[in-house]
């Protein structure tokens, strides 16, 4: 499982993750700046389930662009932690 893309917009963060094994029910937990709040992501599976697109609300809005981020991905029977710098 790995990071394919990251896009920061005012008030939301978009993360695209890929996997050789199709995702089943992925969830993503985001940690960043101490003042940032990351909400529950909206998840869309593409590429026959091998890509998961997460759209995460962020407050304050400018915190979406702050780095580093720690991403904890969970799926049925597996998990991974990624650091985005």
C-alpha cells in the first residue's frame, strides 16, 4: 500500500492510496499539526478497488497544506502507517 497523490485545498485534504491487493473497506486516520482537526473521510474506490481516494475535511482550513502528516490506513485484515513530508 502506498501514497499515489496528495492534494491540499482550503478546508480539505485529498489523499489517493494504491494497493496491489484490492481494498475492501478502507479507512484513513490523519495526524498533523497539533492545532489541526481532521474529520471522517469520504472514500471512493477506483481501478477495480486497487485505488482508494479519501476526501478529508480539515479545520482550520490552512492546516490542509501543513506537513508532515502521519496517515494510518486500515482495511480488512491489514493496516499501514505512512509519513508524508
